[in-house]
C-alpha cells in the first residue's frame, strides 16, 4: 500500500489528528520565541523542524482529503488515455 491508495475520507481523518500536532508545535514555537529562546538552541531548532515537517504532511493530507491525487510516491502520475 502507498499514500495514493488512501480515500479522501481516510486522508481527512488523518489530517485532523496531524493538524492538532501542528497547532501544538506552532504554539510551542511561538512561546519559545516570546520567552526569547536562543534561536541556535538545539531544542528550538528541533521544534521549528518538526513544525515544518508536520505542516508539509498536513498540507498533503488536506489536498488528498479534498480529492487531489497524491503524486509523492516516487511513481509517475497515472496517464489518462486519449
């Protein structure tokens, strides 16, 4: 199985859970910045990296939930016969 086999409903269910994780990481990053966390601190950098990765995942899942085909499997997109 690969991601292209998820139904829009399955993608939507996963998206809702991933969105919660993204919201938490975004709030954590904002709090760290408000407390003037050193931007070179390893923990801060890991939070920023995790937030970015989760955002990419959420974006893909959202597109899939809306019915867009997923083409990130490393396989070429299917061709439509003419």
